[in-house]
C-alpha cells in the first residue's frame, strides 16, 4: 500500500470504491501512476467527454483565463460564459442555458423548473416519474429520483416527489401519472443500469403522452 492510499484510509471519507491506483500525470490518452506505470485512460470523468490530458489548446485556454479572471459568482456575467451560451443555443433546438457544476445539479435544476411549471400550469403538481435502474445523481433529491434501491437504502427517508417505474414500459408511466405529476425524467440510454437501449418508439411515445397530458419531459 502506498503512502497515499494509507492517507486515504486515515483521513478520507468513504464515498466510492476507488481503484488502488494513484494517478499523478497524463498526456493525451495516457496516464501514469506514482510508480510511473502507464495506462490507457478509457475512463476520464464519470459521464463527461474525454478531451484527453494536457492538450496544448486546452492548457493554453486555461492558462490564459487563469491570468485574466479566475472566478466570479453568477451575480455577474463573464465573456466566456456568454460566448459558450451562444454556441450552445446556436447548435441546439433550445434558447436558454443553465450552467451548473455537475450532472446532479443540472438534474436538480431541471426538477426545480418542472415543479415551477407544475405550480403555474398544473395546480401545484410536483411529482416526477423516473425509471428503475436509472442514475440521476448523488444529492438527496437525485438519489430519490434514481431508481436503484441499493443507492437509496442508506439515505431513507427519501425526498418526496419521485415515482420510479420500469424502463421501456409506457404503460407503467401512464399508470403512475396522476394529478400531481409535473414531469417524466428519463435517460435516452441508461448507463448505470447497464447500457440499456430503449425499444424503438418508446421515447417518442413518452413524448406524445407528456404532450397530451401537459407534462414536461426531462
């Protein structure tokens, strides 16, 4: 056991089952551990794009921004943030951008938006239907949204307002829809659940059901 792994045992709170590897540097598709053993990096961050390690263009952009302006709160606009928002709007079917720190926070924002919609347009509806074997994040609310009992067991009682139904089952969504439903939240392809691809027409049918019942689809 390395000194770093021993330090983790002493000082770190257990969150995930880490691999017994201490990565110290990277270049392109490769990373090296503290003993200079080389690995191909097929992981990068969870559920994020792998840009490679230390690409000169990325390094230069980070260095330039760090020398210009490190950080501000969202009380203010910044030029890179405005430029990125414009790129995202220009290359999607959407016209608003919500910047967040993680997928969990993005999903929290989407659920807040859905609850606001329910309050304004569905007589205070607040419930969100999600799928079994999904994964939406590790915050308390997103653990409730995540339809995996082994993720939920340690954190009960769960946050209210989420109903987990079987994936790929439109009838289950229909049965779970009530007067307090404001949205359905699904992964187009379930990742944590085992790379589960929906049946042809499932997402289109869910879209039609949401439209017919004035629900949001996340």
